[in-house]
C-alpha cells in the first residue's frame, strides 16, 4: 500500500534540497530519520516533515503498518514559484534577486515488492 505527502512552497531552493533528498531516497523511514538527524543542512527539516507526514498517512490507511517496514518509494524535489525582488547596485542600476522555492513530494510504501 502506498501513501503520499506533498509539501508545497518550501522556502529553500531545489538545488540545495536535492542532494539531501538523494541521501534518503529508497531507504527505510527509520534509517532516513537517522540520516537526516546527522546531516547538517537546512533542507533536512522540511524533508523530515514531509516523510513523517507520508508515514502518518500510510498508518492512517493501514493501521497494522510498522515503521520498520515502511520504505521511501519516491522522493522528488521540484521547483516551486520564484519570488523576484530587486536590489540596488552601483551607478543607479538594479539587479534581480530570485528567491526560489520547492515542492517536495514523498511516496512511501510498506510492500517489499514495490519498493525498488
């Protein structure tokens, strides 16, 4: 059985969040929590929240599911909307500052045959 969770408009660029997502993709949820707790990046908190939400959604659908058996089937970090701001520069010019955001999609499963 699969369950998913989507965290939208997370205020971190996808370029910074994807390497952290690569660390836990395909792992068991308990192992993913250990990896994220020992990784010192800002992207670990929203990823951990999204994984926890997907895990809770699976437990709501299947009450007999154990945390030790839940595996991350899919973990995607897509680009969200970009806020465009302007910053003053020398000689009366201005440059654009792009404040990027991410959409994090997590699908977890407790079936061993599907998790590859």
